[in-house]
C-alpha cells in the first residue's frame, strides 16, 4: 500500500549511512510500489554537487548494495527521478532558502538527521527559522543520542525547542528488525506464552548480540563509546524491554513506550562483579586487535560486555537477565533465549538445571523462533529423553514465494512517513536508559578498570562464562 506523498530531506545525504542504508532502502520501497508518484527525496550536504551528480552517486550506491538487481528495466531511473540535491551549510545560511523553496505545502515533510549529534541543534533551529517546521513536519535522529544522561537531556531540550515530542523520531534500528516485532506478536497475540512469562516459570533470560566484525573504520567514534554505549544502552536495552514489559492496553506508540519505560526504571543497578568487559586481540596477523584498530595502545574501551541485571518488579523478581554483546566473536548471531524452569518433579530422573524448554528468538541470521521441547528418543531404547526444536524459520514458514522482509531502515522510514512512532524511542526512555548506564561507566572509570583481553574469533573472555557458572548456569552457544 503506497504511503501518502512526502518530501524527505536527508541531511548528510552523501554520507555513509545514507548511501549504505537509507537510499538503498528507499529504492527497495520504491520497487515494492510503496512510494507514491509525488514522493520527493532531497539530499542535503556540504559538497558542491548538482542534482545530476547526486543522482549518479545514489545510482552507484544502490547498484552496489542491491547487486545490480531490479535496476535494468528502468526502475532505478524512475527512482532517481524523485531525487534532488541542495548544498547546505548546517551552521550558516547557505542553501536554506533553496531547500525551503523545494518544500511543498500540505505535505508530509520528514527531515532525516544523518549527521553527528553536534549538528542536531543547528539543523532543528534552521528548519524552524526558514519556515519548514510545519505541523506535518517530523525529524528523524540517529544514535548516538547523547553520551550520557546530561548530554541526552541537553539534546532533548534542544530538539524540544523547535519540535513537539510527537514530531521527533529517535531511531534504534533494532526495533525495525522483523523478529523484534514478531516478539511482540508472539507474546501478545497468543495465549500460550503469556501465562508462563514470569519469574514463576522463567528461570532466566539470555540476550546475546554477537558480531564477527571489528570496529573497522569507526575507531574514532567507537573508542569514545565502547560496547556499553554503542550497543547495551540502546539495542540490548530495547530487546530487554520488549521481553520484560507488561502487555500494553493497545498497540499504540505511547502505550507501548510507557510500558518499556517502566521496565527501564525497574532495572536494578548492576553490581561491579556482575559485569565482564573485554577487548579483542589481533588474529593471525590478519586482523588488527582492538587497540591497533583504534590507534591507542593503552585504550581501556571495551569491545565486549557481559552482565547480569534484574528487573525489580512483581513479574520478574528473582529472574536474572543476562546480556552480552561483543565484536570479533566467533559468529554473527543475535538471539534471545527465554530459559524456562525445570518441571517441578522429575518422573524420568532427569538431572536438574537442564532447561527442557527454551524459547529462542533469533534476530539474525536465519530469523525465526524455536521452542525447545523434550520428547522420548525414538526407538526401542527405553524411556530416554531428548531435546528437539519446534522450529519456525521465517523464510521457510513463509515459503519460497514469501516476500523478503524489508530491512529495518526501510520499515522505519516508512513508519516516519505514516506518522507511527511505536518503533521509535521516546525522549524519556532514552534518558532512563542513560540513567541506568551512567553509574556503571562511572564505576569503571573511578576504579580504573581495564577490560580483559579475548581472542578474536572466540566467544569472548572466559570470565563471562564464570559469571554464569557462579549461578550454576551456562550461556547457550553462539553458533
Ligand atoms: C550499530 C552499532 O548501532 O549496530 C554498530 O553502532 C553495530 O557498532 C551495529 O555493528 C549492529 O547492527 P546489526 O544490524 O548489524 O546487528
């Protein structure tokens, strides 16, 4: 179904995110017939380019990302025809009148701030000043949304000076992932799980986001952030919220976000001995170690985190949540495991703590959901038990003709145009997440903690296994 016609301005329109994610994503939505004839996309950046140059640049990125597919029959030309470019000075006055002249009245207008947070205020102010902040205007901002609670508050205040909260879309691209939304469908669309979804039946929850990539060319940013700010404060926190929150009364933006906020506020502070930080080492002389990658032989920034926390409320008291994420690990795998308790009495003599029932929600790769159950091992060998997965891999469930699910960015940008904020973070959520993270980071700093080295291609530092072992538990394998 096509969305309403819109003007979309991408500040940082020549940057990496725009070229790798935003524009190719928009192209796929165009191919899927979701973009109306009158839609217009304006790239805005510092470089002196003509609209013609910009279209050529976008064509190149789209071809690279989509592997040349769908571009032969003139589709790409049709998409490019919707593109314009304006050279703009974010801190000055150049280009703003030109941009304002392109905006059409009575139309949805989205401004995507694909730039560093240092420019958010300048952009918001100028959009306002040049009469573009109409009621139908909305702004989209990327992470990092601040560096700590104080800077996030400042950013929120800066944006609030020019836009209402209902016009501000803070992106966490994890919320746009297919399985993440399915998590809500599974929880709140079925009767089967919700009665068991509490500390009486759930032993603990594991959330793992493992990556094989290192910090790559982003060393400068990453070294000021680390895994805590880069991944835990936002992506893992959002996953935790969706797992732990109470059923909202409606699937509407504020109802969902109110419930998520309550979870963040119920999180216990993390004890120092419940956190393990790691930093990856070089691999086979082929891949540089973390410290080389960020060009600081003494860097104390973590590229890995494992931690235990509790959601201190009626539903979850006594059920720990274990979170871990890291770079240069053995496999790329994002998965949430809900580990159910043992049956209260073992009639078959199974050992304790074996977790017969595990609900695994796989975000990537191979998106899908698996419920592990125990059955009798087939054959004449007596009453021997085995664990088998009831597997629902989305690609299989939807069949070979099933449409590829849209990439997170595609979905989220279309939600911006539709005016649906459900999958975006509200200002108070972001602040609450920082309020939980700040003391943890401050603790490391005051104690002068150095992260534990771990081998690239491993599952992270051994201490992360100990964190579990002390509780008589173990991580589910990453692969
Ligand atoms: C980003 C982080 O937000 O998410 C990156 O800044 C990380 O460091 C990335 O690699 C992971 O996203 P995805 O979608 O590849 O899991």
